[in-house]
């Protein structure tokens, strides 16, 4: 089954804030800290707050970075990643969770072991490999652990064009290619996939493909001219996670998240003394 997507943001789809005594769902992000505030944990928490869920964090890496580039990465020891996850799943169990930058095989194994014990928590895996600036955010020796241990646990995998090409072993150059990749990821790991085609050349709209084994959804929105953003993948996957925590079924969560990221790009503002960086506004 194939469904198209209407990309216009609709504010009525976002949750209204309730009274103080109302219950607020929890969403967990397992990712790296972006010192520049544009991606990673910082971006995820902004999205969670904007969409009305309480954000919790298990930090995997500290980075020294701005949107211009990554100057350094300091990985959190595996045992402490495990301690964060153990504490959070016990005391603040999330309605949904996501992963971002995991960096090395030990961290990936810790995350996979946790979510293998908590299969009731929908897990969105954003297979972060390379930063927008080109810095490598996943060690080459961690790729096998990602594919063998973590991807099979995902409720959704959200690779961008380059990440999907690595996973599938083939360059993707067209919308038909990303449709093939979404099916290929589902076929190989048995999980739904959202392949993001925002970096496709010579297409008129930013087009992503969702495939869950039964239904295909093509999600397209107009490109925003003159904008070069940082952290769009984090924002997108965090929005999906928030909507899952709010109780939306996966296909609807993906569509609502597409509207959220489209709106965030349209509302982006300039940062820095020379105004050369973009800041996404997910609210």
C-alpha cells in the first residue's frame, strides 16, 4: 500500500499543555552531547519540550563542537552508560526512546542489552555515522555491533541518504533508490525504516520514504531556500520519539514528525557574530 504525504504543518496535531496534575509522558534520548547546542542531546531535549513530553538522557559522548565542525570527542565509559540506562528505565521508564551518536562498539552493546530487556519500549534508532561537517561519529569497528545487535531491536530505523547507502552497500541517487533502500533495510533487519532523502540532488521536494513491510508512505515537503541546517536528523528522530511517547501509532508519528522538522527548518534563525550558523526552532 502506498500513501502520499501533505507536508503543511498543522498546529492542531501538537499536544496542548495540561494542568499541573496531569500526567506527562517520558521520552529518552541516548546520544552524545553537542556543545554547540544544535544537535545531539541538546536538540533532542528542545524537541521533547516543544512537543510536551518530559525528556530524559543517557549521554554516550561529550563533544567539543559547533555547527562548523567537531574538534573533539570524549566517549563515556560503557559501564556508566549502563548505569544511566539502568537508573532511568527503573525510575523514569520512557514511553519511547531514541538513539543518536553511540560512537563505539562497547556503548552499542550496552544500549542493545538494555533494550533487549525492555522490548516494550519503542526504540527509534538514528544510525548516526558522520556529522554534517564531515567528522566521523561512529568508529568503523562499531558498524558490526550496530547492525548485529541494535538494528534488530528498533521500532524504526531513520538513516539519511549516506547512512542508508552504507547500510545497503550502494549509492542512492533517486527517490526510487531510497524506496529500494527502505525495503532493503526492512528485509535485512525485519524492522520499519524511514530513509531520509533531503540531500538528494535534482529533486524538487525534500522526500523521505517510510516502509513497515505492509505500507509505504512518501513524505515530501518543499525545500526551504537559503537555509543550511545542523541537527535536522536529531530533531526529526526526536520528534518521532516524542509522538510515540504520546501514544501515536508509528506511521502517524512519522508524518507528524515530518511536519515538525519542516516547520523547524522554516523557522530557523541565524547564530554567531557573523550569522553563519542556523538554529532550528522545533516548537
